């Protein structure tokens, strides 16, 4: 057995209150890392509640819940300052925060386009820029891409474009940060029945399932395991790559 030991390292996961972010935060914590659980504060307080519930499953000495909207540069910089102040440094960043605003191009409003691009792509830029000079040498950045960037699902012009941008940004960052042995990779999940995935109509899910050779949708923990691998020393010579975790689905 080759264990993954992240003891002494600090990981920050954006959008970590639910879905893939939550599973990833828990997995990194299980491997020994200090974990910053980020969330975006909504008017109803639901995101804060979910983030605090996730943190409640971790060692209170190794977890911090920090609010920040990744679309807001000042908020992101404050989050990074707070994370480093709490744990003394930062080693792993997982850019997971994302939203859906599915519409056909004909029906998509400029606001639908802008909100998804600003969160799913510009948010990755904001966080990556804020941590680029502050990650410890040998650090890790893992960005969440999507099968949508490759397949181009109907009604996801904004989301697919954002995630394709994440793939390209990952390649650029991997070159720019390599001098300090910071690796930058992306994970592109297939369909995973998180809260976001469950919003897909059942008849559409049935059609999607026909495209997956393994015959099932993914589990959030399976995506988290791929992220854990890229965050570990086992992946020290992997950078600029997009790891597809989709059960074998290809367009």
C-alpha cells in the first residue's frame, strides 16, 4: 500500500460546501491536510450552512470556513490572506466553484453568459493569480474542467466555453509556475449526480447513460480521488494536463 500523506500541508477548496467541492475537501482532510472550506454567501444562508456542515465532519484544528465570492478580486485576496494567517502557508488550491445557467444560445441572456463565465472561468483566474506568488514551492493547483468542454452539451454554450477556457488556462499556468515546481492540472468529470447533476431531467440522464461504457454515472468521491492524486507527491511530474474521469464517454 502506498499511502497519500498530506500532513503539514494546507489545501483550499473553492465552492466546498456541497457536491464535488465537499467530497474533495473531505478527501484532502482525510489524507492529513489542513483544509480551507470556501463558500459564497447567498441571501438565505444555505451555502454557509452547507460549508459549516462539511467542516463539522473534520478535525476543528485542521479546518477553516472562509466566505468569498471568487468573482470578487478583493474577496479572493482576503480569503488567501486569512487562509495563510490561519495555517501559516498554502500548498494546494482546488478551483471548484461553479454554477449553471443552461439555456440555448437563442434564449441565453447576456447575464446568463456573464455569470457563468465570471464564476467558472474568471474565478479560476482570480484565485490562481492571488495564490501564484504565495503557494509554497512544490505546490499544487487543480482546476475543475468538465466533459462539457469536449462534448459541448446542448444548452451549455456558456458552461462549455468556460470549462474549455479552464483547460487552456491550466496549460498556460503550468508553464508560468513550473520554475517553482508548482504543478497545475485539471480534472474533467463526466456526469456525476451531485446536486448540480441531479438537475438534469431523467429522460436526458437516460440518453447520457447510453454513452458511458462503464454503464453508470460517476460518484463525487471518484472525482475527489483523482484530485487527491494530482495534489499528492505521486503526481510530481504531471503538469499542464487534463485528466478525464468520465467512465469512458467520448464524443
